[in-house]
C-alpha cells in the first residue's frame, strides 16, 4: 500500500510538471501544421503566465533592492505514535526527542541587502532554549563571499568570488530576474523538443463517455529522450547571455549537470507515453494522457477537459483507483478526489486573493488520513513602506486512529527599505588554506548539533 501510494504521489507530481510540456508539445505541433509562430507564442506565454500568477506575489509588495529583512521561525510539533512507542523503542524515543527539541528552537534569520554598495549580510542564529546551538553568517563584499560559524576558528573564511550583485542593476530587480528565468525556462524547454520526437494519428477515443474522432499527438519519453531534452535545455540557457548569467549565480556549475550517455534517469524497462488528443478542426485539446510503464506494471493518468474544468483518472494496471473532478480559474484550483465507486476521499484547494495565498489538502482512505493547510499573506504599510509576510503551515497524519505526526510551522518575515551594513571582517582565512583539522571542526559541529537534538 505504501509503495502504491508513493508511486501515486510521484505520478501526480510528474503530471503537474508534464502538464506544461503538454501545452508546449501542442505549440510545437501547431507550428509544424500552421507555420504560425504566434500560436506557439500564445500557448507558451499562457502557461508561463499561469505559473507566475499562481506562485509569485504582485510587484507592488516588493521593497526593492535596498532592504533589511528580519525573520522568526516557530515550530509546534507532536506525535502520539512516537510518544507511545518511546516507552519501549529507543529509536522512537530518539525521534520523539528531536520533535520536542525542534519545538524549543529559537530561530532568527536576518538579511541586509545593500545593492547600492554591493554588500549582503545573512545572519542565521539558532538557540535551543537558552543554549546556543548554531550561529552562521554569510557576507558578500567587493564581489567576494565569506562565511563565519560561531565557535569555529572565530574568523571569517574567504569562500572565493561571488558575482551575485552583477545581476542586480538599476532596471533589474530580484523580481525581474525571477520573471526572466521563469520565462526562459519555457522557451528553453520548447526549443529543445524537436519535431522528430512526435507522431500524429487520426483515431477514435472516449471523451466524457462518448466516442469521438480526434487528432492524436504522441511521443514516447524514454531515458535517452529525457537526457536529450535535459541537455538541450541547458544548452539553450548557454545561448542567452543574461539567462546563463542569472542561472550561474544560482547554480554556479549548472553546465556540469549535463547528462552523459551512461547516466540513467529511468530503468531499462521503464518509459512514458504522452498523448494529446485534439479536435480535428482548430486542433483544440480535449484530452491528455500520461502512461507510465515499468516492466509489467502500468500506471495511467488521464485528464479530459479544458483549462477551466475537467475530470482526471488514475489507473493502475487498467483499473481505476482514483477519480479527480478539477476546476481551474486564473488564480484558483479546486480538485475533488473520489474512489472508483464515486465515494468522496478528499479535496485540494488553492486560492489567491491579491497578495494572500491559501491552500488546503485533505485525504482519507481506509486507515489513513491527511490534513494540510497553508497560507501566505503579504501586508505593506504605506507610511513606513515596510512589508510583512506571514506564512503558516499546519498538518496532521493519522494512521490506524493514531496520530503519527501533527503540528504547525509559522514563518514571519519583516522587510524595511532601510539598510546599513557595518560588518568587520577582521583576520580572514582562505577556504583553500583550511587544514584538514580545521575542516574537521565544521564536521564535528554538525555532528554535535545532531547529537544534541536527539537528547
């Protein structure tokens, strides 16, 4: 049951990712049919815009490139399962101690971001009750990155060149950079999917219980093709100077992620088949299908509908396991989950109202029950131009009527558009000059934290 559930979750995650590829696939197909780049551009822009609207807050709540951010992270976790088992099981006792210690953590994060003077200070400070647990600072100045860990060496370590501020220009804010990367991702992905990967058919298929004559666009996603698309996407980033520069500052060695022929993403007997069914006139998508084959096991996810509403089906070895009733709006998603008998199992809701995001997920089947609630709210004060973001996550997992894990996590960030950094570096040691004994001190620190959290 656990293996099946994990595969089900993985398949849903894959489907969400491939949903964007569906539209891009259709765009590539339309381009071949109509030779009209405007059709492709509209589809790509639509998918990109949707992802931006769902995930990123509006421009008016960004404080700019000069700011001080102070954050507090609080935990309230519990587990009846580990609490009960801790009486007879030392491993359960260790995990229960970790949960209790997490609740006693006092975690504060401060960031000072001074783009004008090209300085950045990140201060992470964590206490366990009144006991100092971990204090680390990251500092950028004069295109050089430094780090400092309290109690180890007691001096900054020069970690080498840092080009972070080269991406922050007068007309390129942090948000602008995120938007550019978001747009270029879809562009790179679309350009990496060549026409030879597709096959087209005139077929009959069942849509909403009716047999229809449709046009089918299909491609087989093998291990070799995944590696080709992945490598082509990376190569596309290299063609755009700004995209390559932005990505290299997030993943400095992103070009090293090129996959070699001997690298494997899928097993030898594993592949995906992706089918898109459209009307014969105007080629309007009406059905999507992802088939996952691994040996003799076959998993299928089907979506019948459009971008506003539709029905989804998850099949395992040709047997319907779950049914999804989906409704999509510009800034909201609602999914009802049912079993093959039509009985309600749960639902998922995502809503965005201005600068507030809420998401709720509940699922109950046999002896398992999940409840997750997430919210994020941005508030901006007009007079002081300060900004506050409050994120809250609560959850509960019950199995066999026993709560295995429950709790809440609160993360509050306060931004102010004033910043002043006066950090003294003092004596600095090069990271390349650290001795084995000094490196061991950092490893010992991590191990000591782990051991302390288990007591």
